[in-house]
């Protein structure tokens, strides 16, 4: 049986994969691109292995902390995208820790 967290994670991952890179990211674009790539890589790993190893848990925790610091500086045009990245990372941590 699939948990509701796993269903939410799958739904959010599908939405994120279909999303376009946002406009108006500004001077944080390089950092945000890296954070998006790392969180997405952790998602891909989770869907392959159905868990996260301790290294990926630590990486996700760092990414979420970095995102939290940058989010207040983002434009409205890019905020939704990176709020979703943050939500995806949070769900991965909740669901993938074993």
C-alpha cells in the first residue's frame, strides 16, 4: 500500500518535472539551479531505491536550509517554482528516511 506521503511526493515530482524554469530568478540563478538539480537528483534516487541514504538526507537538509535563506529574495515570478522545490525536498525527507 502506498502512503499518502508517497502519493503526494509522486504528484509533486510529476508537476515539477513538467515545469518550465522560471523567469526573473535574478542573481541567485546559479545557486538556485544547483539546489534544484540536487533536490531533483535526490528525488530520482528515492524513486529508484524507495529510501534515502544518510548522505542524501544530510544534503537535502542543507539544500532546504539554503532555499529558506534565498526564498525571501525571489520575485513573484519565480517564487512558486522554488517553493515547490522546498516542498519536494521536505516530502523527500519525511518519506525517504528509514
